[in-house]
């Protein structure tokens, strides 16, 4: 992902769409709307954020080219962890806010 200036912002891996995951997304969106937050207008794109990039991240193009076709086997998620981030002068500070067992695990 790139920021508005075209610099790399985050490295993420796409997740194959799966109905239970899409259902969870819709449920969370409805709950957010009930709390007064605006509904997400962007298309749903399931992914896992692997890394956040700083300005000194260096060139990521060679890494992306080498790993563009990477595909991993399916795996089961046993817990879902919700993180919160706080921005500081040294970058974001991440803290685990809650952890939930995945249904059926």
C-alpha cells in the first residue's frame, strides 16, 4: 500500500474471500454504525497487515517482485486479537486491546 505521496506505507497479504469472514465484516460494520460511526464506503478487501513502513523503509520493489506469486496453504485461526494504536513521535505504539476465541475452535 502506498500513501498519498506514493511512498510505501504498509506491506500486506491478501486473504482469499470466505463467507464467514465477510459475514464478520458486515456484522462489525453494523455494530459500528449503531455506535455512531460512519459505514465503511471502500470495498471490502480482506488482508493481513504484515508490516508498517517508515520513511527509511528502503526499496521494497525487489522484495515485492520476488514474492509476488507467494501463496500459502489454508490455516485455521484459533483467536482474534484486537489491537489499538497510538501515534507518537517515534511512530505508532501498538497495544493488545482484547482477544477473542474464534468460533468453533
